[in-house]
C-alpha cells in the first residue's frame, strides 16, 4: 500500500469522526440561532470558555499521541497498553481539576463587560456542560490508543449515533415538547444533550477497548514513570492547544464586547470554520500516528515522507473549503440564522476565513507530525508567539484602533495562524532532515 493510500485510509475515519464532533456543535448553534440571538451568542461564548480550559487537559492527555504510536512502531504492544491505562488515569485527574476551573470561568464575563443577556446564557451553558469534561478527556485517551492500533470503526459508530441522538435531544430540549411535558430549555437543553452524548460515546469506546484486549492478559499496572512519560510530551501540547484555542476565546469575548450582532456573526463564522478545521485535525491525528510508527521503528526518512504526505492531503481538502467560503458565504451563514443583519455581518468574516483555511489546516497537520516525532515544545512556542505575539496585537489594532470591528479581529487571527503554520512546517522539515 502506498504512503498516500495508507494515510488516507487512516485519516478518513479520524477526519469523519472530528467532523461528527464538530457537527454536534454546529447543530446546537443552528438550532439556538432559531431560538434567540442571545442564546446563540451565549452558547458561543460559553463553549469557547469551556474548551479554552479543557484544551489544557486535552493536550496533556494527547501526550499519548507521541508515546503510544512509537511504542507500537517499536513492537512494544504491552507497553502501549500500559501507557493507555496511565493516560486514562491522567485524564480523570486532570479532568476533575478542569471541571472546577470550567465552573469558575464565567467570572471573566463580568470583567469583560459582556452584554448581561449573553453572559447569563453563557453561564448556564457552562454549568450544564461541566459534567461532561471528565468523560470527554477519558475518550481522548482511549481514542489515541484505538487510532494507534488502527481500530477506527467504533469511533465512526459512536460519532454517527451520537449525532443522531444529539440532534433529536436538541430539538426536544431546546424548544420543548408539550406532549411530553418538556418545557423549552434553550441553551441548557443544548448543553444537556451534548453532555449525555459524551457519556454514550465513552461507553462505546470502553467496549471497543475490551474487544481489542480480548484474549490478552491484563497489562502491568501503570506507574508514576508512565505518567511522567506522558506528561513530558503532553504538558507542551496542552500549552499549545490552550494558546490556539484561547486566542479564539479572547476574540469571542472581544466580539461579545462589541455587541450582540458582532458576537452572533463571530459565533457563526467560528462554527463554520471550526467545522472545516476538524477535517485537518483528523488528518493531523492520522499523520501523528503514521509518523510515530516510523519513529518507533527508527525510520526517520520514512517519518519525513509520511509527514509531507499528510500535509499534502490536508492542503487539498482545505483548499476546497476555502473556495466554498468565497463562493457561498451568505448561503453558509443562512444555515445558522434567518436574520438578514446577522447574515450580512457574517459574510465578511467567512471571506477572511477563506484566506486562512490553508494556513489553519497546515499548522494543525504539522503539529500532528511533530507530535509523532515527539517534538511538542516547538508547537507550544510557535502557537504562543504566533497567536499572542503577532495575531492578537493585529486584532486589537484593526478591530478597535482602526474601528474595523469583528473583521479586524479576524484579520489578526489570520496573521497569527499563518505565522504559526510557516514555523511548524520548517521545524518538521529540519527535525527530519
């Protein structure tokens, strides 16, 4: 099997899975947009606060993306299983801390002078979503192992069924069902639906792990050394993801400070661009596994080839989405709101997003390739400097100084992503030369 075929074979289910997770959020946003603008903006703000915090735990657990594929590539399958179990323990510990931080996160909305209606909706959304933080991080640990051993069907099954359940629960809980005595719950209903689906997905993943381990003796107990091994890579990934996710969280809060209309437009544009970005994340995960297997086997030239193939696949996909953003911005925005003013405000943001589709996809896949070789600190530094050293100052200067509003914020985001992507690609090429 060629490198391209093997990469696509692994990347396709992982990308579809990522799309499925993003689709749940987009369905939430589309339905909430028809419930009220405050609910839509509040859920957008709340979701960004939630994920900005959870991303640190997500990154820590994603240290498994470096250690498990390398162990498997080196033929150490039992070590991979033991590291998986250590990753689950780590997910629970980190998840409990993250849950407390998530519950406290709405306090930042008062300091940011966010519209009271939006702040209220964000607060109740975050509280209802907090119960799903630990299950989510445990799923991340199990998913890393399943992808590394090329067991992807349960991942697809879970996300397909999860989307169906989420959509049905959203309709029932957001708008209510008189016949069943369910009142309209708005953002609380959307949050409860998502948290329930996360528990269901966890059950599917655990079943897949039991099936994969069938007939094998239990691995030895995980040790502090195993936890330290994962943390050695994962802490930097956590910092990277926090820098990347939090910059969009900062932009969301700044957009909310500008008013309901910019906040709603920003939320819609972010939901759509995040949907396309999820494909790049899936390709990046597959690239991380493929590169990690090669590194574990001591094949650095093969690792480089696999990384470049992953970048090529991702760029092809993201270029297609960029064209759609340019050609159909109003149509895409109309999927989330019937308000002509909101649609008009969203169109320029999608046109700007079209410009950074390539750089956004590139940095995600290059980060995956670097995780595969174990170079996670570089991704942290690149995201910190790119987003906060370059992107944020430009966003503030254009959004407020030049009075461009939300489009100014997005020009800054674009600049930060482009700088980050350029550095990560050059870093990967240098490390595998």
